[in-house]
C-alpha cells in the first residue's frame, strides 16, 4: 500500500517515517521546500529522539520520499496545523484553513476505495467539512472511507508513543471506522478504540482541556502561595501524600499546539456551557502575565539597590522541558516581552541552535553574566547547575525545588 502524508511537522514526519520503516511506500508532502529538501537528504528539521534514525533509514531504503505536491495513494493522512484566530476576538476561534487547503490538494488524487484520515486536532465537525470539500471536488464520498484519528503523543517520546499508545478511530460511517481501524492495527500495538467522527474529535479536545484545567489549579495555587509566602513546591509535595490527590507542577503558563489551543475549540462553540474550561484558559494565560510582573519587580528592586539595570538570564524558551518546540510557548512570550520593554536579557534555550529574533546564550555563560536568573522551563541541563548564593533566582518551574 502507498500512503500520502500531508504535513511533515511534529506529527506528520514521525508518522511518515514510522510507516516507511514498516514497509509502506510513503509520499510525504510539505509546502516548505527546505523541509522537503532536508528530508530527502535523510535529515530532519525538528528535534525528536530517534526520529533522525527512522528518517535516515526510510529515505535510504527508498520507502520515504518528500515533495511539495501530493500523489496517488491508497491512504491519505492529513497532519497539518490547526491554529486559531487571535486578533479581533474575545474568544479565539479555530482556524482550519490548513485542513481545508490540504483536502483540496489531495482531491485530484483520491479514488474509489481510498482511506482519507484526518489526524490534525480539530473542532467538532471538521471531518464532515473534509467530506464536503471532497464532494465539491466531484468525488463520490460514499465510495471512500473518511475518518478522524487524533494523535495522542508526547513530544520527546513520539516514536515510542505512535506505536504504544491507544488510538481512537472515528469514521463518518461504520465502514470507514472499520477500514481505518484495520490500517492502524498494522503499526499500532495499543488498543484501537472505535467510535464516530464527532466523538473522536471531541475526545481529543476533552483530553487536553482536562489537562489544562488541572494545570490551572496548580498555577492558581502557586499565586496564592506567593501571597502567603508559602513554598508551593513543598505544599504540593505534602498535599500529594493524600491517596486521592495529585496536584500537577505549576509553571509560567501553558504552551504548545495542544493544551494551549484545544480548549478554545470547545469554548468557541459552547460559550455558555464551557465556563470551567474557559476559566482554566484564563488562569493559565494570567499566570504568564503574573510571572512577567514578578520579574519586572525583582529587576526594579535590583536597580534601586545597585544603581544600574540588571542582566536577566531567561532560562528556557520551549513550551516544555527538553524539546525544541517553541509553539505557543509562554517562556518565549515572557522573554520577548522583557526584551521589548527594555530589559537586558540573556536568552537561553539549549535545544535550539539559533533563533532569528535575538541572540541565544550558552546556559553556563548566561548564569555567570547575569544578576537575576529566571527559570522558565525545567530543562535537564538546568537541574544540576550550581549557582552563586549572591545571584537572585526566580524559579517558576521547580528546577531548584
């Protein structure tokens, strides 16, 4: 069987490489030529453990080829971004333009008996819109199998979790659910859970909204602890000794393309009903602003005491530890805000070699040169650092707890 994967990013490329190594002929598609060229050289443009080995083997075997245009296949997998519209909206609304565009791009190649799978996390009803686009292109959608199968992987463990995690398959018809489930059984060791498309779409949104609500509780608790002068890390550890309590780690907000985005997909369609989900989003966004104010206040204290502006080391830019993914990262947002407001910032991100907008510093150099050290992301490199007692440290992610 031949598989055409549309979108060679953090989900599409690992999926394409895995399938190619399982014997499928994979035609990968990306609109960015440099991405296509990089992959065809057997290299990768993103950081993910073991992905380089998979891609190199897949390209060398001839089973994986990348292009800027789709090709005929038996299975089409759409794995493109689904961001949201920000400006001009009180509540961000989903943007499925990439999904629609990807669907239009494969339409000339789809034929009877094909599987069309939407893996992109999407608002409820998007899979039906994919069907609508194909119908408008003259395709008899009763003769193909369309389903939603949301990814459920953790950056840093994608190559393992693509195989080991349970997968949800929701078809627009029962026949589509069965056909697509059989396809996933060829490379997934986890359980294949069958449902309909709308339930599958909402399930992924539900999973990330649940996590967002729990993170919001931890972040709100950290703000309350700061007010009382209580160590939130100690409080969390003590409370978690209760057999039915599991408070998550607070941080500087929530980032990434899932937890920081998906809850809005529910809220935008359910403004009156999704009160708790909306509140959690607002708490996590507020935590980022709260962190910025804490840093600015500490900088002001230093300036008053020392008659000069401090050098501030912003430790970490990624949206979570030990990855290079900067999408929707609150740490990056904080760093940019401080720079734009005239702060002397030494930005550190050990998982990124170069950043276009400002200079990146080696973490040891930044520690030595800075007056205030701000831990924004709990990268493994930071946990063993020895810091001079004279340095001012703001630890927002529990690196030194």
